[in-house]
C-alpha cells in the first residue's frame, strides 16, 4: 500500500499507532475476552480506563483542580445548546463573538434559549480577510459569559491570544484546536470540543468547566445536557460513548509519549509554516487571510485559475492526498493539518502543489 495522507476537516485522520493498537485489541481487550465496546461502562476495568483517560487529558492540558472534565454526547452543536441552557439565566444576556461560520451557528442556536448580543468581528476587504483585535471588542461587562471560537474550521481563521473579559466567564469552542498548542485553562470558564478533529472519533464531546459555573441550569435543561448532572455522575449518568472514550484515551497516551502539547505545538507550527510559505511563494495559489489570524489547523487556499480546481482534486487524490476540497461555503481547497497529520504529509502536499503548478501554468 502506498502512503495516503487524509486532509479531511472532520472526522479527521487519527494517529496510525493508535489505530494499530485499537485493531490489535479490538476483539479481546485486556484479556477480558470481549471488545472494549461490549463491556459495561460501570465495570471496574472500563472505569479504570475512563479515569486514566481523564487524568491524561488533565495532565496534557494542565487542567486546574477546580475544573470538571466531562465526556459528553452531542458533538459541537450539542454544546451550542448546552452552553446557554447551563450558563444563561433568563434575566441576563450573553456576548457572542462572530468570526466565521461556526461561531455564527453557535449564536443562532443560543438565541433559542435567551438574550444574545452578537458582536461581528470580521474585517474583510477585497484583498484581505481579517478580524478586529480582541482589545476592541465591545463587550458587555454584565454579560453572563462571552462565547467565541478560537479556530474557525471552515474559514481558516485563528485567534491566537486569549481575550481579556475582566471577570466575565469566557467560553471557547475549541473543536478544531484543542490540544494543538498550550493554553492556560484558568483563563476560561468553559472549553468544549467535539472529538472528531483533534481527539478521536466522532460521538464524543469534551467539556472542561469551572466548578462555580455548575448548578445554574435553566429549568428546561434536558438531564443529559446538564453539566451538574454529568459532573455528579462522572459523565456516566447515561451510557457514555464508550468506544470513542477509549480511543480518545489512546490518543492522549500517544500525545504524552510524543512529549505532550508543547512538543506537538512545535510540529504544528512547522507544518503550517511550510504550507503557508509554499502558498505565499507562488502566484499560482493564494490565501488572503491576514498573517496574524491564519489558522495552523485548517489552511484554505485557492487556485488563481478556478477552472483547474477539478483537475487539482482528481490528481491530488490519485497521489494519495485525500479530501482537499474546500468547504462548500468557501470553495477552493482546504488542508486540515491536525495533530495526527505528520510533517511528511504536509511535505508531500507541498511537493504535489509545486509539481502541479509547473505542469499547469
Ligand atoms: C466541527 C465543528 C463543530 C460541529 O461539530 P459537530 O460535532 O458536527 O456538531 C462546531 N464547532 C467547530 C469549531 C467545529 O470545527
């Protein structure tokens, strides 16, 4: 088999050593004679694995003791509802920073559950796509929380510094950036992430929430979305996504063996630098995002000649570089280069892009 590199935005590629290990123990996990997915989530052996996975995530992200880590269902979009249901009292408003399509969708959903103040920070000109710097965001000091999306998966926009909210709880949708570089968790009230980009398979959602934010949910909050219920039951109020939890645990171990978040951040930095350099050095490809806000996880790029898009996709696929088609709302190409994408994958893409340019200019 020749090598394939999968640039899908999500569900995304997983580390090969993780999948190999999962395959080896697929039908007989830890000599139980069963697959991990056939075991009760309340069995001692499963619980031990679950506890270890949480401990590893806490270690990787240096999560302080006054934060709960919840293993939930419902994906990123489930949290678009759960966040206001749990944190937005009826007499309060919440600030929603809109920087791209996911943060916009979060704001639209939140409007179903309370008063939302939308703050659009896009600053686009014909030649450049940029954002308003966070010091200038017109935040409401009385808001219940400020919601933002540090990495816009579709648009390829990343906010690199943590905004100062002067005591108002900061809520971040980190679905496509969690574990890609170090963050100071203590600066956040709540962090959530669907697993299928940088953690594991789909079906699992991680919520990291400061304890003082628990216990204020709206009365109509479904029990499976109530953070306090989840926390009080160690994320096992109902059956958790057991196989996804197990695979996430394997990914956390893989990341620890690699040297942790600090080590992967260096590799991610190098991958993104190589790809943006190749785009900027060429007049055949372009990315018009302000260098300050370019995503290190999702790199959209456009061929100057639109008519070559189809050919680019067919030939890159044939070269083992899969799923490069851009999001339907944005067009062009998008290379998602999450933690599991090795440096060699980006090298292979850059080489292909340069050869394609030579053949078609
Ligand atoms: C993928 C993604 C989502 C949606 O996740 P689902 O699990 O499909 O609901 C939300 N936010 C961001 C930033 C994403 O990248």
